[in-house]
């Protein structure tokens, strides 16, 4: 994969256009950035043709590219000197300096799309759900299987959500709306809870609770599995959620199952951004579409991204800071700069003050 690096419009330190990219961006159900800034490098997951690359953080110079075995996922992650990337069928552990594959793991040996979740890594353990309904616990250094558990039985039990590791336990959820807490060491089930719809996003820590997005949003006690709070939104479903401190940001979309006639109304495909403070709504605004979302801790801003553009909102009142046209993945802010990936495969580093 070749690249072209150049200085563009005022305020852009560098931008690197990667060649051979059909569509770099896969919509995300987790609030993880793509690209990922770590140390002196910027790492990107490129959906099609299915690859991972690294560029130099200070110049955008292409350092390496590693091709995967199918379409790449929506982001990469780095832990303890290992870069983890997923395709739709395989998890890869890469050397972040060279892109060389250290080990790989696939839930199934036969062809097919087996992975829609993202890996969760902590203290030498890696957890990954698969579309057969299993949660896999792997040794993060070797990729060896430690244990595997089926989250539930029956149809549509796909474990597409991204797990939450907390203390000595890991919490997963599936498309049947089953939330399960396992012992990290043994895989023993500690508790189970049922929610009102499919769970496909990332499970988030919120004080002593886990936030689970289904049709409604749930705050579930980490130790007991009891539902502490349930937020319902009439005629709406939760599309994504993010949290920072005492505040929760939620993207809502139309509940087409309750309102099938809404498919004929173009405005029904637009969403709403809702901000909660200690469980109470403090702000709300309209959105174009139902974009992916993440909160950047360094700025306290909510970033949304989809095929139509990149936008930033204040977490305090959901007011719009600015927008940028084009298809983007969720950006990362680091060192006063915004690092972004566009749908056509352009990586860029922009001063935060000039990002919009």
C-alpha cells in the first residue's frame, strides 16, 4: 500500500492518502477511536481491502501495512506492547513496530464471518465474543484458549457486544438480550440478567455499575447483576452510549418495530443526542442520522461520525461545536491534535482548534 503525504489547507500538519482503499470505515458499535494514537505511531484499521497500517505520528509517513484475511473491524487496540486487530473471521496480535503477526485466533476454521465484537484486554487476559454465541478467554500473550463459554442457547444468540473487564470478573452480552458475568479465572457464571433487546455495543463501566444498551439503557450492579436503573425512551431505541464521570451521552434512533410505517418517513432516520447527569436528562439535540459516538476525555467533547460527516458537541449542554463533511471513523484527540480517518483512506493530523 503506497501513500502520499503532503501539507494541505491551513492548520493541517499532515495528511496521508493511502492507496488501494475502497472504503476505510466500518460503522462502530463501540466508542473506540480509529485511528488509534499510541506513542510515536498512529494505527488505523481499514475495512476494505482489509488491513491495518501504522504511520509516524509527527509526519504521517507510512511505516508498515499488514493485510488481514477478510474485511477489517472498526478499530484496533494496544495493550502491553501488543497491537490487536480483528477481521470478520480472525483476531490478530501484531508487533506494533513492524506489523508482523505474532499469533492469530479464529473461532471457526471454516470460511465465514465469525467476529463482530472487539477484543477486551486486561491483566494478561483477552476476551472476545463470536457469532456462535461464545465468549472466548485467551492468554493475551500467546493466544492460547483459557476457557470458552456459550452465553445462551437458541437462535440469535450471537455475542456481538464488546465485553467489560472489571476486577476479577468479565461481563458480556448477546443479541438475545442476555447479560452474563463470569469469573475471569475459571469462567464460572457469577450472575445473569435479561434486558429488553439485542446488545451489540460496548459494555461500559459507570461507577459501581455496567451500562448496557439494548432497546432501553440499563445500569446493572457489577456485583449482584441487579438492575439499578432503566431508562426508557418512548418510540425510540438506544443506538449508542458513552460515559464520562457522572454524565452519560446517548444516541437515540426510531423504533421501527413499534412504528413500521416510519420507514416511509425520511425524517425517521434522524436521531437525537441525549445527555444525562446523574441519571437525569440535562440536554437534548437533533442529529442527522444516528452516527457512531465517543467522548474524548481530554476535551470533554462528544464526537460523532458516520457517512455524512464528523461533528463535535459539548457534553455539558449538547451544543454543537462544529462539523466536517465527508465519511469518517471516530477520531482521537491527543496532544492538542485531532487524528482522523476518512472513508477514502486519508489519515490526517489537525490542530484541535482548527478541526472544524
